[in-house]
C-alpha cells in the first residue's frame, strides 16, 4: 500500500476506524476524486473528535486538512474546521488551544470572518477575558450585530453593566444597527443600574428601528421599567401586549415584588391561575416568598403543596421558603419532611439549604438537631454561625450562646451586625448587663456598624430592659436617626421603671417628629400608663388608637387596659373590658385580674376569674399558687384548703422557685430547697443576712404588696 494513499494516512492516525460509523449508503457511492474523499473524511473525523472532546486528535485531523488542501481550494473548509475547534475549545475550557487557533486565524487573514469572530468572542467570554473579547469586536469591521450582541450579553452575565452600556454606545458609533437580540441585554443593564435615562433612549431606538417588537424585547422593557421604579409604565406595556408568555407575567410580578407591592403581585398571580396559564417555578417562588415575607406562612406552604400537585419540581429556593415558613409557625414535623425531600434530591449539600434547615430546627426549639447540623457543616459561613447563635438565643440558652460566640471569634470569623442583633436581645431578656456592655464597646469600635440602626435599637432595648434607663437614654440621644423601634424601646423602659410621665413625653416627641406609632408602640405606652397608675391618660390613648392613629386595638392593648384598671383597684372596669373585648381572653389576662384581686382583696371577681383560668389551664401549678395567695390575702383559709385538694386531685405539683446570679462570666442558679450545691449553707446564711437588712434597714416592704411567703 502506498504511503500517500488516504487509507494509510487515516489508519496511522486511528481515524480509519471511524469509517465504520458512516452510513452504508454513503460507502456505496462511487468516488472519482481520491484527494477530495480523503479531505472530506478527515473533516468528518475532525467533527467527530471535537464533539467527543478529543481535542488532540481533532487538532491532528485539522493539521491533515491544512496539509492536503491545495491553494486552489476554497477557505470554507478551513473556516468550518476552525469554527468547530473553537467551539470544542470553549466547551473543554482549553484556553491555550483556543489562543493557538486565534493565531492561525490572524496568519490566515481571517480575523474579520463573519463566522469566526463571533466564535472567538464566545471563546474569550467563556474565560471571562472580556477585555480581549472587546478588543476583538472593536477592531473588526463587521457591520453585523452578532459579535456586539455576544459581547454585551457577556458583560451583563458578568454583572459589568456599565461596560455593557459602553459597548452598546460604541456599537452605535460604528454604524452597527442593533436587532431584537441586542435590546434585551442592554435593557437589563439599564435596569440593573437603574439608568432610566439611557433606558428611555434605548426604548426610542426600538420604536424607530423596529415595527414589530419581539416578545423578548417587550419582556425586557417591562423588567427595565420595573427595576427603575416606573411601575405604571411597565404595567401599561404589559396590558398592551398582544401575546404574553410566562416570562411576561413573571417580569410584571417581579416588578411589583421588588417594590414590595405584594397586593398587585398576588392579584396578577390569581389572574394567571384563573386563566389556567402555565406558571413557571420562578413565579411560584416569588409569590411563595412574598407570603413568607408578609407573615402568611400557612399560605406559603399551601403554595408549595400546589406546586407539587401541578407536577412542578421544587428547587432549592422553594425548599428554603418552605423551611422558613415551618420555622415561623413551629411546624417541625413538616420541616422534617422537607428535610427528607432535600436529602432525596441532593439539595441538602447547598449551603443556603443547610442554613435554612439549621434555622428551622433551632426556631422549633429542637436545638440538638440544629447543633448536629451545625457541627456536620464543614464549610461554615457567617450565616451558619449566626443561625446557630440565633437559635440558642431563641430558647434563652445564654451560656451556650456566649460560649458559641467565643468559639466564633477563636475561629477567626468576624461578627457582622446580624450577630449582635441576635445576641443583644438575649442579653436584654436575661438582664445580662455585663456582656451587653462588652458588646456595646465592640459595636462602638466598629465604625462600619454606625449606620445599622437595628443594632443601636437593640442596645437601647437591652439597657431599658435591664433597668438602666439612663444608659438607654444616653444611647438614644447619641443617635442622629431614630425610628419607631427606637422610641418604643425607650418608652417601654420608662414604663417598666414606673416613669409613666416620661414615657408619655417621649411618645409626644415621637409624634412631633412625624414618626407614626405602630401597635407595639401603643402596647408600650399603655403599659407605661398601667405601671404608673395614669388611668385617664391611658383611656385617652386607647380611644385615640383608632380615631387618631388608625390602629385597631389588638388583644395586647385590651390586656394593658385590664391591667391598668386592675392595678388601681377598678376591678369592675377591668372585668368589663375583658368580657366585652372582641377577643377570647388568654390565661395571662385572667391571671392578671386575679393578681389585682389579690392586692385589693376582692375575692368575688377573683373567684370568677379563677374559675375561668382553671378551665383553660388546669395543669398549671403557678396559677393554683396565685389563686391560693388571693385566698390567703383575704383570710379565706377554707377556700385555700380546697385549692390544695384540687392540686392533689389533678396531680399538680408546684415547681420549685428558681433564681440566678452572674458570677464572673458564669451564671449560678438557685432552687428553693436545693441542698446539693456545696455552697448552699453559706448562701443561705448570706440570704438571711440580706433579709434582715431589708426588714430592719432602709428597705421596708409594705403590707399592701407583701402577703408573706407563698402558701405552698
């Protein structure tokens, strides 16, 4: 066999075997030109090697194509071969091979070829070498928009929106006319940068250069106007569309969602469902996420259930929404089912899903499972640490939370504002002033925390709850910007200290600076009136809730009014407000009324309230003690004996009283009757001495508020 025969050459490169894959009808065709057959065979082998990612063999075949091509042959075969190889280099992420081809293109004088230039732009863009891609397009004299479209799209994909706008301007300056593939990308760049002015210019170009807009362009216009806040214009475009697809609806719903206009977003979604339109996963997730944000947790879960019923495969975003809803309503059983789903579909490896699972278990008070997930996570982010810390804070595990925070720092993780927003409320709830002050110092030293009002509000609340209203006021006064939370925290602090008039003055100041009070503010100010005996002021504020502030009273506001009347001895009015309010009284409200009856020795109303209370919570030992104390205060010993009998019959035992004190950086707890502590005897002597000081010193307990020890 001759060494120059095509079969010999093919066999030498292991390409000959590929001929077995050529259909038989091709083989039966007589070939008159052996050289043409050889080149075509090598070319098809090149295509096969390239499609299978065998770059080295594909390049060997390309060398043969160049070797066997005569000078009289067209460049088409070379162009096609280079085009195929460039696509393969892009797919296989082979930068050196692609650059080698680029050099071959230049040496062959093909640097302005309409087929190869777009392939080169795609190749360089895939490696994020956008400067090279830009130079390539800029230096080509092609008037076809394809290379520019690819460049602009690559800039947008890499979030270099200003560069995309610059490329579009250069495109126009070179006289290249945009098409329907140019506009969606450049409009997205305008929307992301909220460059409404340039977006309007692009819109004018679309109107002047195109009589018929493509659906992609119309959807891009809606999205651009929505991102720039021009929702009326976006909705007008949407309403005037002759044809809409899922992207059209999703774009409009996304516009409303991005601006917090959930009512309009829900309305559009309901229209889609009523018209039986196909809803994609993105739209479902947006609406379910909106329900989660608005506190409609049950509806969010129902939407996820509907998605499954419609055969839509839930993605990791849907899983995160579902876990978030479960965490807020304490639906741990459903949360575990979602956990199982994430494992079956391998979503549990996602860091965002892992954090959502951790948060769900922590908020559902399953701290053990949350802790296991936390320890199994080998790639803990700041979000992971914050989720675990928030979970411990949620169940008031102060020592564990502080220990985790110290570990947090030892691992070299820098806390962010969410970290302190999680742990400061815990310090406030357990009156851990020492650590709270340490966190305050850290926050003050971090200059980047100055603009996070959430943190400073938490500090005001922490000092106020700990009884340090002067320090709370100092932090309050240092803030240049305040909101309703800032004022509410300090008002609540004044209220807890019995400084109701200061609370009222602060409330008036809040209104004078045009900060509208919310329901929580009204609870704080009514509670302040209650703790200070300001009955008339409390009644006025309660009446003004609806008439002045447009707030309908909630259960908490009625509870504050009942407490206000009860504290000053207006027990009939307290009873009246409880019985006439449009809500079912809670056990806490009945207990509050009984406590007031205990102070003012009114067993008639007290017995009535006690009956209601025990119907609701017959197993709660603390309520039996409260009722017994009421009878003891009134001297009704026979009725007190009946309460003891009831407790015995129901098997209710009073839990021992518990108190704690912080020593150094640790909390030491004390239980009534506990002698297991080695320092129990010494502690008892110290407490006896303190009791003598209270009795015989300057601190005198009056009979009006002291009925002695509990009767149990």
